[in-house]
C-alpha cells in the first residue's frame, strides 16, 4: 500500500507563526463543499448547523487541518467547538503551545 | 422539546431505508437451516452476511459440547465472575486462549463489545493518550467516551499519520495506547501492522489490536493479523470475539503484562455483568480446538473469498481494496444500496447493507461476509445474480454484445 505523509511535508514548509486570518481562510476552504446556497462561510458559521457537513465528516476535516497546521486536537476538544472562529482559535492556541 | 426530537434526522434517514417495504435492520430469520441458509419471508435464502467465517454455528461437536454443558451446569451463571465466582470452564477457556496466543494472561468477557469497551477505557486514564484509527469499530469509539485520556484519531491504515500524532505529543508525560484492528469490518481491509508496530516502538507506545474479524482467518495458526504480520510479541494487548469464527458470543483480551489481572477488579464491563453461560463457554472451547485442528477451513474460507471477490471484480463492481473475509461492494448512493439489497433478498440472497452514518467516508455498501462452508456453486450463483441486478440498476455497464458470425 502507498503511504503518503502530507502532514510532515506541510509542516516543513509552514512557518511557525501563521496569521489567524490564514487559518480561517484554510478552514473555510475545507468547508466549501458543504456550503448551503450562496450563504458565505465566515468565522461566525456554526459548522454542524449552518452547513451540510455531518459529524463524521467534521472529524475527518479536523484530521486534515491537524496535519496542515501540525497540531493534534483531542476528540473532547473537537466536541466543544461549534464555530469556524472557535476552530481557528483552537488551532492558533495549540500552535502557540507547541 | 420531546425526548426523540434530537433523532429527527435519523428518523428520516431510517424511513428512507425502509422504502422498499422491508427493513434491513430488522430482518427476521424465520428459521436458520445451516451456516449458509435460512428461511426469510417464507423463502430459502443464501446467507452471505453473518460473519460466520468457519461455519461452526452448526458444527455437531460444538453443539454437543454446549448441550452437555447445559445438562451438567445449567443454562446460565446468573451473576458476574467477581460476585458469583467463576466456573471451572471459564478458567479453562481463559487458559486455552492464553496458550493459543502464547501469552501469560487472558480475560473472557460476555461480549466482544464489552471486551473493547472495558479494556480500552480502563488501560488509559487522566494524563494518558489514546490514539485510534479513524475507521475504528463503535466499541472502540464508545471506549473513548468512557476514558479521561486524551483521544486523537489518525487516518485509516496510515502509519505516517499515526507517526505525526505521536511525534506531536513530544515529551509530554503519560502513556500512549494505539488501537488497531486486524481486519476492518466494513471493507475487509487489513492494517499495515508491521509498519504500525515500528512507529509504536519508535515512540514507546503500547499496541492493542482487535482481531474480531481476523481470528481464524489470518496467520499460520489462525491467531490473526498479529501472527500473519509476525509481530505477535509486539502486540501488548490482543482483543477478540467468540461471535464470528468461533460461532457463539463473547470476547477476550490476552496480554503478557504481569499486572494484567488487576483488570478483573477495575474493568466495569467485566465486573458488573453476568459471565458467559456454560453452554457458550463449552462450545467456544470446542470451536477453538477446531480452529487449531482444521487449518483447511482457513484455506476454504480464502478460496471462497477469491471466488466472490474476483468474480465481482471481473464484472466491474467496485470493491474494498483487498481480498478479505468481508467483501464490501461500493454503490453510488444510499438509495441504490438499499434497492440493490432488496433486489438481492428477493432473489434469495442475504447480505448486509451499510449506509452513512455507519460507514467510513460516507460510502454506501453491500457488505458480504464469506463462510468456509459456502460452496463455489452458491458463490458463482451470487455473482451472476449481482451482475444481473447491477446491470438492471445501471450500476454496471450493459454486457458487450457478441455479433453472430463476427470475427
């Protein structure tokens, strides 16, 4: 089987300091396919409610973001995240601590 | 808000599933005739979705052992091991499973679900880290809800994804427990266990592997993927079930850890539930003897896997990534999967239908599981039936027409 490690490749090129706006932009990009009509995805978007994404897909998206930003978000923390802003803050927070 | 309002979305999805007039989640087997046939809706039906990998549910020696145990020891234990004590048969079974794996300790549970739930949630606690494959079974996910440990998912069957997550933990104190499965129950694919074990060794993580679907099926002696991959000694905890290859119900966990037995007074799923009844323990002991004595059943199983998998693949069906005792057939969406399932049942073949949210990546599947005692005629017939339905439903392209007299 082929194992690709996009996680490490990404982290090598990703600078440690990354703007919050960039994190939000990346999250919105991942959520794009689940947009409802023309309603834009913003920081205030409630991920599980305002979009067509289900809970399993949310967890899979978080896994992608984890590798993109080289952080691990525990499942109990994911459960407490509702909005795009909260997800961005969590990622920023974990990056600052790492 | 009503108690059931929160399930509104699921209720709707469930209504959709039943639109064919039959409920795939409440199928009634009016009479089970053998490991491969039952009467459903008044009709003799071929069973290709029962996880009965060795077909031992009707093995005469297993049935006799169970009947004998009921005569000698009664129908049930009516209590837990710690409250009411163990029967000699419980202890004998634990010794035999430990010997089967060459491990020092074994604990038997009343169900496989409880084995995973109890062991995983108890092994790690506050300050520890639990790392699970994204496609883990529900019993593993439920264990995650019961532990104070930090739980992180890694990408399915991707050792580098696990590596990244263990690396990020850095030198944080706390144990790391990695949970894997020998064969995944939806698509029948195996974990790249050797690679996973290497990653775990690198970071000093403990390995727990669930061999529920691989017991009997994999390894020279049927011990599962841990044996097949040559890493049995590197798997600190091996969990398994009696409800598939061994044809009964129950679960177990084996380990070499000298303090393993403390789990008997810490795992609540072991302590606060009635122990397996004598008949189950007796038939499982006999089934384990058969697994050891008849390696030909393993060969028969894999021959049957090849017949079904290669047969369906050659007709153009999209299947799980590799041969396995579970063959997952991808269908484009939920409605097609349910319609296909119903058409197969009408044609006298029972398989499982698996649709979101119970499936990884939102896929819709027909889930077939093979049995060593399926005949090749039964499986060739199944491929024909599925090909016909596949063409009618537009899942498969129409057959290439041969022109008479053409060259």
